[in-house]
């Protein structure tokens, strides 16, 4: 007999809690399951739930399921339970705590089971999602971390999908262009259609990184790098890294223009010839309407507008010389700092008042510093208000040191030209004087033949004149020899009243208020200089009661001029003179004036006889020659100064190529002279030492720029090229006769005392003394001066190094002399370096 199964009964039995089939499925389910009533009280826990949470059904006696749900999630669970009664199934994420205290991330499905509208029970189905949540948290953290990194990049970054749409942009991109996610990639460039020759397409096609630089309509310059990457579906997207290189390109262009300006400024020894081109180039970087170079004159009270560039036709201030007082340049020269005036209309400076009438509103002046001194300024002005920025000032300050060198050399060039003109005038003057002397000689010879019967005084006077001519013809005359001739003719050769006879010579330079003089004694025919000099504030203080106009002689109390007229008053000499001479009985005075405008007087006191007209003629003749000799000596001194300036001009050609080493030659010269003086050099030896120090690096003119100005370490071959500057310089100096003795310093200043130097490996005394001195001065200055690649070395370290190398690199004798005058050396360094 077969049983007839009722489908209704089967259904009912399976769903009831007491059903064995349901209980088996419930107990051995893979996930944690709870059976609840409609209020949330736990009725049953399956085996998986007991293992996971550590609770048994009895632990939930009279307890709801929210007992194990953490407090922040309980309200959500209760709400889900209520909703499940209405809808059947609801899901919520909760954190639960096991009996052992462990926290688990769970996903909970709440199902309310009903039959024929009648509620039966609620089933809570837990799934452990701790690992998934942990993975999600890690992914979220990585996304946030990546976003932080990308958001802080200095460039703009975006991701473009295969369809050309932007799917991601970083924070800098959003700040600059907005959140363009979803837009087409070419919209950033303000285009309606895809770019021609799109590098993103090339990157995808060739699977390589592509780069491109593009200028936007506003002038911004961007560099774009496109990196392709493959998606999971096999399509290719790209990452675009967009960098704003506008400022970098501006700086590159600025550096190039500045380099051109420096090259042009130093291409001509006279910057006035190239200043217009320099100003036009500078105008590419700094927008101005007017520019000029202002130079301080030697008197310190005037300025000269050296060169002028104007972008408009009318200008009230032209090239020329103007008073310094009341100008902007006065403040620049005083403080040696830039001056920026944003409103020239309200300015207190008279020069800016004139410019304001032309429409100028902004003015900027940058000092030109050379060897520690402010020698001028470069000025720019504009018709715009507040036209100049800090960048403009930085550009002008970068150019200023090179313009300063060019201006300094232009000044030297101008002075050299002026000195050459003076030398031409001197040569012309000497020729005229020689002609005059020849004429005088012929005239005197004629007078000898015609007037042989003249009085004895006239015959003696003529004889004295002939002797003067003989001295010019046969002797190398000096001031000392002239004084000796005067002494033999006019002064006593024997003591007079216990005193020697005296001769006083007083000279003052043109325009100088102070008159300085020397007392000279005649002793056995020789001239002995009195140890005390006489200084008078005014020329007329020699004789207090009358002015010296020409030549006089006097005996006792009677004064007679050279025309024979007797004076009524005897001369009263200055107290300072009387204290040294004593009682004045007789004498001869002669006022002299040389061609340079220098004034002087020669007075002969207390001869051993009465003086007469013959004596005035003798003294007058000698004084003419004395004045001539003094003029010649002054001009010779000027010639030597011109030589020095010419050599300085030549040596500056090396410094023109590198503004960093400016003033190095001047300091080495000063150090060398001090050491030479300490070693007992004579004046003529010091001259050649000085010239050698000035020209010691002149051979570097023959070293190529790419080696001489290289910032990185030199190669062995390049070092050998640099070493040749010693022989190059020596060959140059050999071509100038008056400099041949200065050759040693240039050729051998890199020789070492132990023979390890170059170019010839000389040792010890084989190395000329001048070269040994310059070698120490050169090394000391190089080590105590700051360079771009290092700071200046301290005095203590340099002193230690020099002492350690005495006998190897340096001559011990010169090292000893150097440290004996170290205070003077440091003073010189402070003067030029600070």
C-alpha cells in the first residue's frame, strides 16, 4: 500500500523549527545562523555560530541578538529587524564581539519567515567579511595615499581613457583648470577638436613615452609627458604629466640675453661705442623707456652721463657733466645700494623733476662697484607707474658687475688718451726748451765777443752762464747738482762765525696752500740737508714785510732788486727761518715758477762777502735751469704713472673675462711691493717688481674661455693648456723694452722652491727673486678670496699652510718677511675685500 503524500504537510514540516530536515540544514550551514523571534530574542544558534562566537543557546537565555552587536550598530540592526517583518529580507553591516572579546566585521541578512501570512520565525544569517573589509580599507588607504602624493606634485596630472575622456585629475590640476573629469582631453587647450599630431595617440600606437612642449594663447609654456598603460580589458589609457615651464624658459632666455649683454659690453675697450646695442638687449628683459650710465668724476662733486639710450625723441637731460648734489646718484654713491623711486613727481631730486616733465614716473638706479668702490650707476626709467619689479632689479644687479669693469676700463682708456696728449705736449715743450737753450747759448757767445771790456762783475756773470751751458752739454744735470753749483758760486766754504752758510729752497705745488721747504748747508763744497723741514701756510710768509716779486740781493740792512734799485727796508724773514739760520747779514733771493705753475723761491744767506748784481744773475740763471728740471721731473713722474695705468689696463683684460677675480691683480701687486720693501728692494727694483705683479697672469689671455671659465674640474689636458699661460705672458712682455725686467714674475711665479713647479722646474735660487715674491702673494690672495665653488679660507688655516710649505713651495726667506709684515698684508686685504 502506497502512502499518499500531502504537499501541504511536506511544506509545513520542512519549515517548522522542529523539522529534522530543517534542523540538519540549519546546524551544518557553512555560515553562522541564528533563529530569532519577532522581538529579536535568540531561540537557536547553529554549530558554525557556536564555533565563531563562542556562545551557546543557553547563553542567550532571555537575551536579544543585539547583545553581541557593538553599540554603534545596534540601532541599525533593530531597524533592519523591523523592516524584515514588512519586506521579508533585509541586509545590514555590523561589527560583533565574540565571547573571547574579538571584534568581527560581519554582513547580516535578516529574513522573517511567514506561512500563509502568519509569522513563524526570523532567521539571522551572518557572513564574516573581515578580510574583505580589511582589503577594502587597504585599498581606500592606498587610494588616499596615492591621491596625497599626486595632489602634492608640482605638476598637473590627469588620466585619459581610450576614448579621449579625462577620468582622473590631481589636486593642482583642479586648482588650475577645474575638475574636468569626463571632458575630452583637448578642452584644456581651448580646442573644439582633437589635436593634430596628438602625442597621446603616438604613445598608444608605439607603446612609448612621448614628450612635447606647447605654448598656450596666454603665453604660458607647458611641457607634456604622455605615459601609456594597458587596462584589464586590453585597451590602452594614458597618464599625462603637464609641467608649467614658463618660468624656466624665461630664466633660460634671461640668462642667454645677460650673457650676450656681458659679451657685448666687454667687446670694446670703450663702452660708449657699444652701449646702444647693450641697452637694446637689456630692454628685452627689462621694460624701460630710458637708460643711462652715470660716472662719478675725479673731483667727487660732478657726475658725467657717460652713455644714454632713450626710447622717445625728447629728453631734457643729455650726455654731459652735471653737479652731483641733489641727484639720485648722490644717494647711490653714498650708500652703494640700489635706489627705486615709484613716483618721481613727488621726488626731491632735481634730475627726476626734469624727467617727470617728460612723463617719466618710475626710476631705478643700480650702483656699479669696482674693486670695492662705487664708480658709477646704471639707471633706467619708465613712463609707467611702479614699472620695475624685484626681478628687474635682480637682472640689473646681475649685469652691473660686468658693466662696472667695462666702465672702469673705459675710464682708463680715456685717461691713457689724455696722458698721451700730455706726453705729446711735454715732448713739444722739451723741444722748445732745447731750442731756447741753443738760442741762449748763441746769444751768450755773441755777448762774450762783443763785451769783453765789461766790468768784472759782468764778465763773471757771463762766465757763470757759460758754465751752466757746459753743464747742460756735458753733464747729466740733477737738482742736487744745481744746488752744488749754487753752493760753489755763492756760499762760503769755511765756517762763518761758527755757523755754516745756508741755502733755503721752498716749493709748493700749483693750487696747494702749504709751502714745504728744506734747509741746505754748504760744508766743504757739499750740500747737507737740514733734518728739519719748514712748512709755511702761504708763499708770502718767507719774507714778512714785503712780497717777493723777482730777484733781490741785500747786504746788512739794505735791500736791492735786480734792476739795481735800493729798497728802504731790510727783509724780515719768517721766525721759523731765523731760528735755523741765525743772524742774517746778507743774501740773494730768487723767485722761480715752472711751466706747470708750481711756485718756488731759493734764498742764499750769509755769504763770506758782500753780494751784488753779479750774484743775482748767477742765482737767476741757475734757478731757470732748476725750474726746468723740476718740470721735467714732474712730467717723468706722470709718464711713470701712465705706464702703471697702461699696465693695469692690460691686466684688466684678464679680469674682464671673469668678474669673480676682479681686483686680484691689484691685491697681488700691493702684497708684492710690501714684501719687496721688507726684503730691502730699492726704488727702481720695486718698479720692476710692481710691473711683474701686475702682469703675472697676462698670459691667461691666451687660454680659451671654455677652459679658463670652466666651473667643473679640469681634465689633465686642460690643466696643461692652463699651465702655458706663464710662457704666453713672458713672450708678450718680451716685446716691450721697458718691461723686460718684469718678465721673470710672469714666467716663473708657478715654480716651487723644491723644483716641483712649472714651466721649467727651477729650484731654490735658480728662481728669480721677483717670481718667488709674486708666487707667495698670488697663492695667499687666491686662498683668502671667495670663489663660486668655495668660501674664503680663514687666515689661521692659510698661515698654517704657508708655514708648512716653506722650503717646498715657498722660499723660507720670503715666508719670514711675509709674516713680519702680516699686519700690513691684512690691512690691504680688508681694503679690497672687507
